[in-house]
C-alpha cells in the first residue's frame, strides 16, 4: 500500500489519504518547495566558505508558535514539483559549488525525496545529503532513509513535554525525538569530516535555547552527553528571534545573554567538547530567508 494513501510519516499519525486531502502538515501527495539556494549561516562544517545547497520544503509537521519560517511552515508558500525536478535541483546546486544538500523540514515529503535522491545519484550526484528536521518524525520513516542520508541534523527542542505541548502542540516530543535520534546515529555513526573540515557523515543535534528555559536546556545537554558523549556534535543556539507578538509573554523577548553564557558553562562542566556555539546578535531577522521560489 502507498504510504501516502494512509499517511503515517510523522508522529502526528494523521492517516489521511494525501491524494485526496491534507493532514496536519497541509501537504498533498506532491513535493512542494519554496527556495533552493546556497546558504552560508549554518554550522561551519555544513556551510563553510562555499555554502550549503539548501532546499526549503513547504509545510511542517511541528506546530511551534514561534516559528521563524512561518511563510512556508504555516502559510504553505511554495510550488509543487516532481521528484525528477527535485533531483535536478540537487544536481544544479552541486554544480554551483554546494558542499552538501541540506533538506529543510523534509518530513512530509520523504517519499518524493527518496525517489529524487535515487534519481540524482543515477545521474552522478556525489555530495553529502543532510536531513534537517524538527524531529517529530517516526523511527519507521527514518529507517526508510537508511543508506540515502549522510548527515542527520535533528532538533532536540524540549526535555519537558509540557513545554512541547505548550509551544509546539507536540505530545511525547522528548521520547519520540530521542528514539529518532538513536536511529539516526545507528545509521551514520560518529561524525566524519573531509580535509577541508566539511562534515561528510554523522549527527549534529541542534538545540535552540528559549527565553527563561535554562533549566530545560541544561537537561537536554546532559541527556545528549550522557547518551552519546562526544560521538555526536551538539549545536547550542541562541538565535531565538521574536517575529510577531505571542500569547506567552516569556517568548516576546530574546534569550538573555547571561542565561546563554550559563548554558555554555554548564556544557563545559559536563565535559562536552564537540559543540558549536553562537556569538551575540544572532537574533536578527536578517538571518531569515526570503522565500521567493529561487532555484525552484
């Protein structure tokens, strides 16, 4: 049976027939993307100097009320394309010098992505593919990607599931996300880099610190280090940006510098070595892409 006829690609488990209706992610059976371009503001090993070939997919199976990419995650801006066109976009980005292909919010489009990757490889595509997700996937969906994805870039947003429900409408987020990350690590193992310092294989877990949530962030770092030691990289992010007024007052301001500094000191105290941190002034709308169908 075609999975899209009873879709359970993510932890929402909508079970809708996406050929006839849409579920939580608002996506049909077609691939929909909003932009495909070289980006330079990812972790150094992902973008480096030449840039990451980033493909922004429309729709999202998360429900983060503070989402920076609201135009594609909630408003569904984008254009429907075929798997063959997606494969050609990957090849075009490679020809422009991209050091990898970075699939952003890919979960609703897994089936089309699998087909596109196979098509691109049959045409000579030969750079790493990064799966960049909010990590509300299912383990079964990630297993379908085994052998096709080189680098996993999952979020681990919350330790406290009450926060996950409050801010992202995501029940059992931590339990689900940690099982998904475990499967990702099983597939790709310890990070590997080429001679230029570009990551070619492995897992980088991103954690975006939220205002007033230092305690939750510390728990996430402790879990990741207790579980994986330095066999993964952790990207500790302070770039939370207020885009529009939110109903929760604590989310209407940026992360305080002293809280982020405390989190970094805590990471050091745990013994974490393989981590990326961010400088000040990253909470700017200048870093939010302009979704304009470039490269589509």
